[in-house]
C-alpha cells in the first residue's frame, strides 16, 4: 500500500482516462486498415490493442477493482464518439472532410458498437482475473493471465460483431482468420513487450506516488 495525496491520485486518474480513450480510438481506427504478411491477413489494430489491457491492469493496480470498473464504463462513451469521428473524417488514412459526418457510416458504426461490447466483456474479465491474482508475490502472473483470457474474449466479441456479414466484403470474408491472427499477435506483443513495460510503468508509478503525507489515499499493490 502506498500513501498518496488526493492531487496526485486525480492526476493519475486523468492520465489513465486519457490513455484509455486514446488507445480505444486509435485501435478502432487502425483495425479498419488491413494488411497481409506471409499470406496471412491481419490489421494494424493488432499492434495497438494490447495497450488497452496495459491501461486496465494499471488502473486496477492503482485504484482497485470497483473503481476500475467505473472508470472502464465512464471512458467508453467519449472513446466511441472520438473513434467514430476520427474514422469517418479520416477513412483509411485519407481525409474525407468534416462534411462526411453528415452521412451515417454503417461500417464505422458497427465497429464502434463492437468496440463497446468487446471492451466491456474483455475488460471486465481482465479486471476480475487481475484482481484475484494481483496479491501474488510474482507481479507478472496477474497481468499475464488476465491479458491471455481478456484478449481472447475481447478479440472474438469485437470481430464477430463488427464484421460478420459486414458491408465491407474483404472483412466479411476474412474476419475469422484476421481475428485469430490478431489474437496471436496481441499475445506475442503483450507478453514479450508489454509485460516488461507494465513492470517498468508500475515501478515508476510506485516511486512517484510514494512518500507523500498530504491527504493519504491507499493505492493498491
């Protein structure tokens, strides 16, 4: 447990909320840009989605399970609004102009809806598993297992809702392959790169939030 001031806790909350919104919006945009590597279809979103679980696990570590669940639900709506606007105005890396917002985009809307469903399912699973395991002496067990299970639920929920029978013919035909490749890529990126990053950020937060006596607030280890 660490003693921190109310001001530091609020600052940490703002940073984590902005992190959540930014990563969700970026991922919802990048998942619309597919590419093929060694004959396998995937999307650029595979490289940004793991950041969502990094943000969630840090939120649980700092604020606890109940507060983390509230934060997850509160960030979802602004994240979806930002996702829709960015994806409609800048389709596939181009600029369509703000007048594009006057026309309803079904593909982007389905992605936003899928993001909401997948984010809620995946993150609530991630929070539940992480909270049960975070007291273990080995700090890496909780984020590793919660990421494996949470990513599976998140990925399958997202791609099935977003692209099953989609107006986008490529994604409609290939979403199952893309989903499994996406999941495999997320696991590699998460466990090889983001798990060590999680440890570094956790250590940094612990140093920043320790040793403050003004209005102590408990931060969960």
